[in-house]
């Protein structure tokens, strides 16, 4: 069964095409399509007309890719923070269904965290202890404490990088006072996470999605990305953080491995990561290329296997 899974994120629309067989899932194609559907929407409480127009263009390209692949029997879409927080999010999901035939489900932050956890578990990382999973998005960030079998704690925070950027409007380069203001705000908002980490004591963190993907590419420019997970050296990451907060946008664009899609958000993303690492006393850090869409892939595969039993 060939399936196309859409993760309609705040900044990027992600497409995964997979062949689900009885005992395994084969990933055929992964595409990241800039959309910026959340741009300007958090302050207004509505998806903007320009953002929706550009997103429809991105979805047309995605539909063309799915059609050219051939043999896709199911297309399933998930919409996250930008859609669920917008008064017209459901209306736009209906527009997508009418125009492209895509079934788009606007999921809660809790459901998003569950799928992210399932996706990270598919990334071939093996661990026995409790770990902290961190998915950084444009509108929200999902934090989960889990082991291989069980979720002990999960929370979706409305602290995504686009949301923070629109709230604080940092300079270029960011000023030290602005960093202090952002850190103080995050420390207040993330108290439930810090309390959970004190209770469960995860020593390992696994980061997924855009900011972590870009951190991996910045740290290891010669990495071909063929493995779905990689350890990130925390000391090297601290050095990179110091360079990021001192850099201008133009300087960041010249950094080997910098994604143009992420260039405006990596300073904030790095601030967030450093705060979580230090506050939660994390000793080891891994990046997972698998996240929400791979989580649904695993979930659907399990459902199909159960139906055949």
C-alpha cells in the first residue's frame, strides 16, 4: 500500500511517500516545501490571505509530486499549530480538501506529541532509560518524556520560533537585552517541563524537526544525512550557539549547512535548545530526522497489520 503523508507545519509543509508492507515500511520520497502558513497569523488570530495563497501554491506542487509518483492509494494530512490556533483554520482545511482532495485533520498539541514520539521511536535509536524528546516547530514545541514503551509526560507549548519572532521582534544581530527577555519569558513558560525533568531525570535528549535538522547540518556539514539519527556534540553546539547569537542574517546565510528556510529562526531555536539542555541537566543529545509524519507511518502500518490478523 503506497501512502502519502502530509505534515502541514507553520513554516514548512512536509511530504512523506511510503510503501507500507506487512512487516516493514519503505520510505520512497521525502519533500520539504516552504509555506509559511503561520506568517502574521498568530497576532491576528487568523491565517492571512497571502499566507493561504502561497500555501495553496505549495500544495499544488505537492499534489503534482504525488501524482507523478503514481500508485498512491491514500493521502493523509495533519495540520498543527498555525491551523488549530486560527479562527479560519478549519475553513482553510476544507478549502484544501475541496481543491486537492486531501483529507486534512487539525490535530491537538497532545496528539501531535504522541505522533512525534512514535516517529522518534522509528529512527533506530535504542535506549533503555527515560529520554526527553523535543520537537521545535514554528508555532508550537512538543516536549515528551518517554522510554521505548511508555510516555510518562507530554506537553505542547505555544513557543514555536515564528510565534516567538513575531512576539519579540529581535534585532539583527540580536541584542543581549533581547536574549535576556526571551530567556526570562521561556523560563516562566517552561516551568512544567522543568518540574517534569526533576521528577523523571532524563539524561538524554532527542531533538526532531527543522531547528534540530539544521543544527545537525551546521555542525556536520560533511554528513550525508543518510542515517535518520545522529549524536550532536554538546560542546560543539555551545560554540555554534555563540556564533549564531553574534551573527547577522547575511552572515548566517553564508554558514555551511544553513537552511534558507530556517535562517530567520535559528538564533531563537538555539536559545531554546541551550535553555532546555542546561535547565534539564541533559548529558547527551541526539537529532532524529523522524518525527510526526513517520509517527503516523508507524501507526498506520500497525493498524494495517492488525486488520490482517
